[in-house]
């Protein structure tokens, strides 16, 4: 797996981040789960860690994304 990821210039951590971000977006848009429940379902043990990661991925907080998923800029 490491060799194949390396061929695509990806690390396991980058792949995990991509999958988590995609799932987070989907759950924020389609579920009624709280942001905290979404964080825990994605494997985060602390809400702050999920919020920090989501801001790194999208430039916005999960709550902000949930209120307005599509950025107009």
C-alpha cells in the first residue's frame, strides 16, 4: 500500500484526511447528527481536533459549512 500511495505522491495520512473530509461534508449536509457526533464517528476523540482539521481542509468551521455548504466566492 505504501508503494502504491508513493506512486501517486500520497501518504496514508493524506488519504485518510481526504476520506474524512468527504465523509464530513456528506454528513454535515445530509444528516441531523450533531457536529460532535460527526467528529466522533470520523474517529476524532475530541471535537476541537475535528474542528481544527475541518478548518484546515475547507477554510471554515463545520457549523459554518452546515449552514451554507457551497461557498459563493
